């Protein structure tokens, strides 16, 4: 009994139509369906890694969050060409940081971080040999971007969040380590001498997209876990939503609905029966 693939990430928007346009122009996302004021975007023919864009419940004129502010914070997808990606983000009204290359295991990885709409930050690793599965890229050699590859939360308590998603949620920790130094300071914009701890968690079948947990030291972080704008909810596939929702609640999740709880960092976790419709 465990969390499966991330089927959707739910983003609360100031302007849903403007957000649909942004994600189409920048990432090549298709409009999959409309449901009243909501819009579902993603890569047509790929059933996971989509975005559900919904109206924000109230206005939010506060300054955009920093990457290290507590809350559901980033979304990510693969790019075949980071220079093209950051140009597209900036041309559509986003704000990108320069791509950097840093050691990654026995090799290296190039990645860019950018602020999109509604305070959602994006992480864009360079697609290359050995990257995780991406049906969108594998199915179309001309696509610049894949489907949603990762969702990132920044909790107040990293270890507690890890226990929630790994022990109660059944995800496997594929990596857990510290990253620091000039490349990461330049990529993220964090102060000199700061560091981040990063944990990758994957489902049993390694399906896209995965969950990441990030926490920072040496930064002045705000708690924006209850901000009504931006990334709010992750919809996971689950074989038994009833049982898993009860397990997550017992592990400290706050029940929001039959198959939804509020978890670490304020992220809402919705469980959708694998292969089924929204519950």
C-alpha cells in the first residue's frame, strides 16, 4: 500500500486563462479538458504529470516566494535545451536564473531554476542519457519539454516529512544528501554559505513524476505553507485510497476529504484510484 505516480499537480492561479497560455507557450502543454473555471493541461496521450489550474480562492498581492520559503514550492520537468527553455520563460513573463552545471554522482548535470506564474518555481534539468522515464519525450523526439517530472515541497521539519511520505506513504528514498557551494548558490539564488538538503522519493514502478523534499540552512525562510496562491495539491495514484488516506491521517495528515489530507509543508495530498477517475 503506497503512493504511486503523481497524476496531477493543482495550482491556484490569479488568472486561469493567462496560466493556460503561459504553460502552452513555454512548455508546450496541451489543454486536456475544462471543468467550469478549471483547466487541465499536460501532454496529450500521457496520463500522468499534468497540471490542474484552478482559480485562487482570494487575491494575493504579497511578494513572490523564494525557493527556500516553507510550503509546496517547485515543479519540474526535463528540457532538451536549457538556453531555449529560459528564453521561453522570460519571453512569457517569467524570471529565470542562469543554467549551471554541477557534479552529479560520477558525472555532471546541467539545470536551470525559474519563477513562473503565481509564485510557482520551476526546476529544469537537462534531459540526457540515463534520465528518468519521460513518455512525453520518448514519444516525440521534437518536444523541448517533458511532462511534469517532479514536485518539490519545502517543509519546516525535513525528517518528519521524510517519515510521512516514506514510512506512511510507502515511497522509496532514492537519494538523500546535502548540496552546497557556488553552483547551487548561483542556480537557486540562496545566500553565500547556505546549503540545502535534498531527498528524492520515488514510487515502486519509478513512474514519473517523483516527489522531492528540500530544506535549507543559512537562509531566512518565511512560512508560506498556507498561501492560497500557487502549488497547493498533489494528486497521487493509489491502489487503495481508503486505506492509504487512513494511514496518512494516522501519521499526522489532517483529513480534508474522503481521499485527501494536508501533509508536511501544507501540501494537500489527494489519492486517486489507480486507473480511475477523480475521487
